C-alpha cells in the first residue's frame, strides 16, 4: 500500500468535511460516521492491488519448478501474470 492508514483516514475526514460543507451530499449520520465509511471504502480499494500481488505470488510459486527449467524471469512473469489477472478482472492499476 502506497498510502499510510493515517493519511487515508485524514483524506476521508477532509473529503467528508468538504462534501457536507459544499452540500454535495446529505447525510442522516454524523460527519464522523460519513468519514469512517469513506475511509473503509478507500482502504478496501487500495488493498485490491495488494491482494492481487499476493495471488500472483501464489501462482508463480506453484509454477516455480517449470520457471526454473525454462529459465523464465520471475519479474517478467510477475508482470505478465499480474497484467493478465488485472485485465480479466477489469482492474485499473497504477
């Protein structure tokens, strides 16, 4: 994760403040509750790539022997497998 949890929390609070102040959203809950919901969604979205990376590592570990035999580069295979999984799942990665 490129952003720290503290910074994600800060961004969520600021976003909630601005959305409410500019009357872009109406909420029956408190601003703090809105900020918490935003923080959870942001953290979930940021974690998508982390989970994808872990899945790619597992796939490559399963094929480690074959990769050694053929002389395939781990880094190149990581990029290819990650790109293919992202394309299949229609994910946009940074």
